[in-house]
C-alpha cells in the first residue's frame, strides 16, 4: 500500500458518499492500510499522516472542499 492508495480511497469515498467526515477516518485508514499512514498526537488521538493529506490535496481537485464547521470534505 502507498500514500496514493490511501488518498485514492479517500477520494473514492467522497465520490461515493458525497462527503468524508474526518472523525473516525484515521481509524479506518489504520485498519485498512496500516499504521504507517496515521500518527498519534501528543493528546493521544489518532490522526491522518500529513503525507497522506498532501497527496489527497494533490488529487482531489478544486471541486472538493474542506468544511471546517462540519470537519469533513465534500
């Protein structure tokens, strides 16, 4: 698995569901792709690795946006 695989998964989920909530996504990525694509913050919460987010931002295009209030992409 690669960073591109994880970013592609995220993009496909948005296309399939219309949005992608950030809550719980790191757990899904860890279970599906492995722990190398997530990291634990100083507050002991699991989050998406920055390299995945950078790749996702490269492939998502201009029509997918981050909704800060709802903590999701759509």
